[in-house]
C-alpha cells in the first residue's frame, strides 16, 4: 500500500515538473495588465542573462546593476540603467516609445529594438531586452528587484525564462555589492 502511494506521488511530481518546464507558446509577451505607475521607480538588477559577448566584466569585478524607470507621458518610458562593465560602472539613459502594432517599447536610433516587462508583482520584475543595430542583435533578460536580493520564486522564474530564451549558459546572479547601483539613486 505504501509503495503505491509513493509511486503516485513520484508520478504527480514528475507531471508537475514536466508541465512547469514547457516553453511558453507565444514568448515573449508583455505583461497584459501592467500598471506603469506602479512599475516606475528604482530597481536593483540582481541577475542578468545575455548573449552579448564581453558585456559583463570578470566575475571578481561584477556588481549589482540598477535601473530607474519613469513614465513621462502615455506611450513613453524613460529608462536609466547602470551596470558594472569592464571599463567600470557605466550608466545610460534612453527614452523608449510604444510601438503602435506590438506590445513593446523601442528606440531603434539608440539600439533598443525591444523592452518587454514579461512579469511583475511590483516587488520584482522580469524584463526582456532586444538590443543591437541592423546586422547584429542581442537578447538580454534582467531580473529586477526593489531589494538587493531576490526571492526564490522570482529567481526560479528568471532561470525558467532563461531556458526558454536559450540563455541558460549566459545567466548570472550578481553579487550584492551595490556601489555601482547606487550611482543612479533618484
């Protein structure tokens, strides 16, 4: 009798894991009910996955990144991002406009082909970026958090999405050193 119960539990667990690890059919999607007013503000970038070669410095030089998101007017998002790069802490500001046909913000003149908020509960956010120019394109996934650490569930979602985007090998959790992140505090 106990062996049967154990077998049923193992099969149920295997089914849950198999269903939970399936790639999303129409990925990536913008969060449908996103409240940009609640999403705006200061975020720590606690994890990143990117296929851009040489973007991150050596492991011993990595630090938390940061982002400030503002909505100056409807259909427009202003994003400031600070990252620890091989040349030191660098920040960049870009104003993105909503595409009329797709659920994406972009500024192709600045090399931002797409900025998608895939999911959020406003304490964390999962952002998919497509960067590059006409002949080169890179994809990046950012795990944002209001605190300098992430929850297990948001980190799990980040890793599952990395798998879907085929960025698993390039995924890294950033150390808690916030000296670079604090350069753009509002």
